[in-house]
C-alpha cells in the first residue's frame, strides 16, 4: 500500500478529519510549540503527516531518532527526512585508513573511513529555518535530545502510538504526557493488512490463531534455516535472546565468543560524544580482542558511518544491561528483546511470543512486537 500513495485518493476517517483540523489550528497559532498525535497501527498517522507537509508547503522537515525509522518515513512519502542526530548536531571528524596503509591514503583509497569525535549543537541546522518539524516514533526521544531539538524554537509535531509498551528508561521525554489527539479507527485501506489484523487482535487481547496471513504467519516452530530469512528477530526475555543469538550465529558461521566482521550488534549504552544510542544496530567492520577484557572494533551504522569503540567482552552474551559496564558496551544483535526494539521498524520480523511472561502487559507486548514489522511478520507461539 505504501508504494502507491501518490495515486490513491485519500478517504479521510472522521477521526483523521478532526485531527487534521486540530493540527492545522495548532500550527496557525503561535503560543504552543509542541503537538502530540497518537494512533494505533493502520489509523493513518503517516497519511496525516504527509498532508500537513503538503499544506505547509515548504520548509517542512521529517525526522526520527533512528535511520531505520527515517527510511520508513521516506518510503511512505515523508521527505526530506533525516535523523535528529544528523539534523541537530555538528561533529568534528578526521579521516583515517582502516587497513593502516603504509602508503599515502588518497581519497580513492577503498579502506578510508571517517572517525567521529565530539559533537555540538549545529546553529546552522536546517531546523533553524524550518516551518515545522514532524517527528515519528516519538517514544524513542530522550529528554536531552528533545531539549536540543526544541531549542531551535520551531513548531514540532510528535507522532507515536500509545498502544505500545511504555518507553524505555532513557527515551522518556513524552513518557507521562497524554496525546493531544488519538486515532483508534483503522483506515479501510489498512484493514486488510495482515500485520494490522494480527496487531489489532494482539492489542485487544485476542488469541493469535495458527495459519498463513498473506506473507505473514502464526506458527508453532521455526527451522534454523529460516532464522536468517528475517531482517530482525524479536523476543521477550534475555534468556531467549541469548539462546536465539547463539542459534543464529551458528547458522551464519560465527563461532567465536567475540564478534566477527559482518556481524550485527546492538549498542547497550548511550554515548553522545560518539553519536551512539542504546538500542541502535551496528555492523562490525573490524574486531580484535586486546587481551585485557575488551575488543577493539570499528562498527558501522546503517547510514555507513563508522565509529571506533572499545567494547567490554562482558557485554557479549550478557544480561543486556550495559549501563554498569566500562567503555562502550555492545551485544550480539541478531535477536532483540521487544523492549530494546521499540521505535524501530524492519521489513520482516520473526517474533517469538513470550507475551505471557509480562502478564498485565501481555497484549501491549504482542502488539509492540508485531508492529515492528513493515511488510512481513511470523509469530512463533507456544504450544
């Protein structure tokens, strides 16, 4: 459905029309900088975001915390879009050769990387002259980053989903705030989406029935060969996360205790200086244990940015909490807990249903896990 939005005549729901009117009214007034719109999956938040951009006309900036969330926005027609980090901050950088070439490293050198050092708020950011900034997946927004974003004084529209699990500890700028508007009516065009159907059943506490749902499915078991056919695996507990990560690593041929080039990792602790954020995914470029309990790594994010880090070996295969570990902790990222994956979206997701572990939050857990998928989801339910 996302690919043909420009050819589709919009049929607004009553809730969408109301929210659109409220947002236009808010934008036209000057006394309130922020507006917060929440909506369940399939209720048309992105459609509203595009329409707001169209009506404002120019100097509209779309953004989110992660590059993955920005890519989803771009695919749905929200453009121009970039991460808050890239828009708000300016980094000091130097260039170096990842292979330590002994000869002079020309611009054409295939090994050349950018090493990022400190960063500071960029007064020349495009946000400084924007008419409105529209921020998706706002549950990921931390207080420090929100303060820097708001310091430009531009109108800021937050988009989120109160049906999901509460924001993680370090991403709670909007944690206790009620949305100004909430969309609960599933749009007719989204009602047939298998992901929306499964997510809606999960949110309402209804059982997920075995079977195929278009490209998606609910199953009892999954073969090892199929583990690597998904962009991301989502689980509930750290015990399951460690187990699935071991299975995937074996399937991919990674046998060591520390990460290897090409392997996917998850960052476990924020580092504002290096531009690293807890929960974001990285891929190993180089990795070498230093013999003192750390592994020296170059890691690359999905935009191609490479950062040098010293990661404690204790973080790999641990409890997923890096706050008490020294230097810059990472863990294997083939499988993530649902809480760690909040705010992200992947083309295809494999969910191991552990919702019952969370008791009163079981429905929200399943809903959050399923809605990490943009195009295809398979849910492995317990027998």
